[in-house]
């Protein structure tokens, strides 16, 4: 299952995504965790110290390797130079699986030991001084989008992405790559404003969206969220001594997490798992192609000097039964 955590800056989405990742690991589920937020805090939230987090390889720095691997023997893609972030797979492309070993994971993923299990962590990399004034952060998240376009996952497997804050998630088609999107919202007008934006964008693309109310302190906060987001409100969480200790760098064993929060995390997993039966790989592939053609026309063809529409394999549908190319 591919799961995104979104929300405005400071909403607590990184904290909640890290708790969800810990929960999945504790239950023995295979997990690939991806930090696609410009602030790059997921590694620290998963217990890495500053030096360990800084040493994580940036996906953007290995973009050539990623493209070379995913292109495989696809005859529609002349070279890695003509691949852009939205390039869809086709016959001959190499696909990624959650539990396999491959050159992309070797270069870009690092194991993180958590209570009860190990997860693979991948990061886009921070926005550096060298990027100021000359680069867009979405050029870094393009590596994540390309991998998601070529990723096939099954039931009981999880890819959890901590997305960039606010409505920036809509700068590409990556918001349609997920089985479930959890929008973390505080019980304030600003807290639910991103929800309204996301709801409007997501409606046209069939994106499954549920709201996680965070920093909920009482009945008034709960009533506010219910009035603002209605049935999209899945669960709420409040103050946690375990989370406070984690934020200080001294988390106790995960089993000591408050019972109400453990129940909330279980509800999130059940909500995500319930989307599996509604998967529509044809729509998923069609949306992928839709955004690729838009990007090709607006900037991709000019930048690569190629007709990127020709990369689309009209008979190809991504799915669990598809075999990776050689």
C-alpha cells in the first residue's frame, strides 16, 4: 500500500508518519519510508542522530542510476537523458518491489532499526545553499515520483511518504500515486485550509483522502474538526508523553506509547488496508500517462529535445502481475 502524509507546516505530519512507520514495523510489516519534505526531518523522527541523518544518500544525487535501472530494455526510451519525473513504465521497463534488493535501494535506501523490525529509509535530500536561486525543490522530489511510477506493491506491503508541506504537493502528479492520503490537520482555521485545497484537487482524480486530527485537546476541538471536514475525519490524537520524549531524543520502547495513540495508528492501518480492494491499476496508469503528457508538452519536450509522448506504451498497464523487464 502506498500511503502519503500531508498537511500544513507544523501540523505534525512528520511525527505522525514516523509513528505510523514504527507501528507497521512493530507488527512485522515490510516498509519503505520516504522523506519527500523539504525540511528532511523523518530520519530524526525515526531515531537517527544528526550525523546519521546527514549521511543518508540523497535520491536526487543518484537520479542517473535510478533512470538507468528503471529504463531497462524499454525500446520507447532512447536513453536515460530523455526520462523525466513523470516517465511511465512500459514493456521492458524494470519495476521496483517493496521487499526486493535492487541497485536503487542499494544506492538510495538505508536500513533503520526500530522496535520490532527494520524499515528502508529513502530521502530526497535537503535543499542546499547551492540550490538557492537556481533550483526548484520539486526537481528533487522528481526522483521519488519516478520511483513511485515504477513501483508495484501488494497487500501487507507499505510505502509511506512524508510529503512536502501545504499545497506544494500538487506541483506534480505525485499526489495521485497513493492508495491512501492522510491529511494531518490541527483544529484551527489554518489547520483545515490545506484540507479544503487538497479535497478540491483530489476530487477529480479519485484520490482517497482521510483527515487525522492532531493536537486535539478536548470536545470543542473535536466538534470543530467534525464541522469542518465531516466524514473525512478518520481519527484524532492529542498530547503524548511518548512523543514528547521522542522529540527530545529519548523515546522509550514503542510498546510504551499511549493506548489511545496505538488504537489511532491501528485505525490508520485499517483505513489504508481497506483501499486495497478498490485498487484500479488501469486508472492509476491512465493518470500517470495524463501527467506525463502534460509535463512533456509544457517543458519536457523542449528540455530533452525528444517527443516524450512517444514514451507512452498504449498497451501497458501497471499491476501486481506485471513482470519486470530485463
